[in-house]
C-alpha cells in the first residue's frame, strides 16, 4: 500500500517549542519501507536560489537488504534511480544513460537502532562509473535527541542526527560539511535536512 505522502525536506523549517522530550526513552528500529511509499522533498539552495527544486521519490523495489526508488525532479521531470540499504544509507545512484556512482560501504547517514547519544564513524569510497577520480568520505554521526519540527507536510516528532563529513581526493582534503537531519519514525525517513559545506579548494561556503 502507498504511504501517506507528505514527508518533505524543507530547510530552514523552524523547530517548534513543545512538550516533546529532548531525549529518547527507547531505541528506534529500522523503518518498514514498502513498495509504493512516496515522499515529496523541497530543497532550497540559499546561495543559488535558482537551483531550488522539488523532488518526488517513489519506492519501486524492497528486499531484505535494501530498497530502490525513482527520484523525479518536478521542474524538469528528470528521473534517476537511487538504491539504499534498509537503514537509508546510500548504495548507488544511476542516471537514465546508465552512468552513476557506487558507495562502498554504503554512505552511513543513519545507524539503526537510533538511540540517545549513539555515535558512529565510517569511511566511504565513491566510485564513478565513468572512471572519474575516486572520492573518500570520512563521516562521524551522533544522535542528539528528540525535537518537534514543522515542515510543509506538517509537524513531526523527530530524532535529530548530526553528521560531520570530510571529502578527499587522492589524499587531498576537498571539502568539509555539517549535515543536520531530523528523522521522523512516522514518516519513515528524515523530514528535514540542513547542510552547510565549505569548499576548501575554492574557498566557498554554501548552505
């Protein structure tokens, strides 16, 4: 069955003041994502507003180890395929022409079961199908607790996760980023993400 539609990523939605506890009282399990589940995600580029867009993602296949979905840009109707583990960690991305990238091990955005204070580290290699240079991602994540967030889809009780990322090519540090996301168990995915990155080669900062 198709899930209720609204989960949306829409920075910078405000964090609401409510009675929602700031700590987790129990662990949060891997979400039960199913074929047909659908989310509409709104992305705002504060440095280049013209690149802001809306993307629809629909789950097309689910197995015991992972899930595949179609990502469609609402403005251009451009579609690509994304594969994740059941924990929402990115395995691969493919364009219509077959080109894309594979992440080994999968990009560890989340580490279930989510619980208060949990931390993790990972080193991920991004290998491009066109033979381009391999990128190495060094990640460290932490579960910060519960907050209530408001996004266009509504208000959600969500788990705040902070991810620090460094990207290297041939040993050279290219960029650093902080990715803050709010995972809502009701929506079965993150409903809000705020990312700030620093391109060290170009001395550029983006949000």
